[in-house]
């Protein structure tokens, strides 16, 4: 029996669950980690549970609306994070040495889920010789990291680095899914003719208390629209923007959509602006492409940057088209 226990203590951990653990620990969200790893949420949960069973200790405290890392989880993360960074850097060196071109991009989770990843397949189809490595995190990563080629960021113009290239601006607008719109049209759900009508609906909000996030909040929008004290039927609070959009798509709530990230869904009719252009407010922030000093000299990085800029132009056109539809 003692030999069995001794072998278990020295048995190495599988890399798959370790990477799932690192993603959940960094994002504190199982769904966002699953999207980043291109796995199902249940698969990530199973990997974390298997890792916890292997270690004999819980790594996360799972709540209904949030995930917290335990002390044991924090201890493991301090060892795991630099290990995975070294592993990824080594893999990249091997690929480059074997003739594979790799472009490493850092961006925030919601932009990755709502804008970059849905478009990425098209780039990969036409550039089979270029591997794209996306690191999605709401933690700002410095571009002095040797393994990063560019960042896709969101900030005000005065906060953008001198080398940043503007992709598109920011505009906020309430959005609902097609199902809720049909329910309202048939009289089976309360109307949404003016901001005051939001008192009868659930609002999806992001749980972010930073100063910049305040300008993206419902409270700010309601103040601009003359309803600073309005209380909705209920609040549904999420960790990330893409979760709010999903709540709107499924008819659970009215979300405050970022036009740049939902323009295609508006054009397809999956999402609808109940107040039309009158519901939109502009933000001083914008989206930027920031190349690293080392990466911008490589042809594959320049090619990916050109593709991102071309996609950004399509998004700007989609935003303008949404405005023209309502004006016509």
C-alpha cells in the first residue's frame, strides 16, 4: 500500500488539465476558459475535477455567479503559469525552426470571443503556413514580452501607444434577441418604446468596477438618457461582455451592446436595437492594433496585421450600414 501511495505522489500531472486550470484561474470563468481553449465547458469542468482528485485538494470555489481560486489553487498557479509560458515559447521556437510561421496576439477575452475568433478561420484558410496563437486575458500584457507580436486593445486615444493603429470607435446601444423582439411585437412581453420601459425588463450588466468600465455600464447609459434612477425588473450580472450578448441572444435580458462587436449580429437580425439609433451613445474609447517592436519586422506579422485592418474596415462598414438602415 505504501508503495502505491509513493507512486501516486510522484506520478506527473497531465498537461491538458494543467492548461485548463491555468485558463480558469486566469479568467475566473469556466465558459470563457472553454472558449479560449476551444473546448466545451463540461470538458473543462471534467479536467479541473480530475486535477482536483489527482491532487486531493479543491482548486476553485464555485459559486452561482462567480469562481474563486483557493489557496491551494493560487499556490499551483504560481508554479504553472511560468511553466506554460516557457513551454509555449519552446514550442514556438521549434515551429519556427521547422519552417512554421507563428504570430502571437494578445487581446481581451470578449474581443477575442466576439470579434477575432469568428473571423480567424477565414485567415487560416488563406494562410495555411501561418499559425496564430491567441492569448485572451483582461490583464494588460506588456509588448516587451519576446513571444508577443501584437496586441489588440481597447482604450482612449491618449492611452494608446504611439505606434497604435486605430481599428474602429466605440458606440453603445441596447440590444435584444429576435425571440424577445417577437414577444414584444405580439404583446406577450412589455413594450420597449423608450428608456423608461426598461423598468419592466431584465438588464444584463458586467461585473467590473474599474473607472473605464463605468462608461460602459447601464447606469451611465440611463443617466445619459434621462433615467438615472431607473431600476429594472432585475439585474443579471456577468463577468464578460460576450456573456451579456449571449443573454440577449437567448432572450434572457436586454444587453448594452458594443456596436463594433455586435454589428454583424445586428445586420443578420440575430440582435435588434429596440430604440434604433436614438438608443446609441458614443464613447471616447476605441479599439487599436499595437504591433510589438520585434514582431512588426516579420513578414507573417505584417500579413496578419493587414488582414486585421481589412477586417476592421468591414466592421466600420457594418456599423455605418446599420445606421443607414434606420435612416432609410
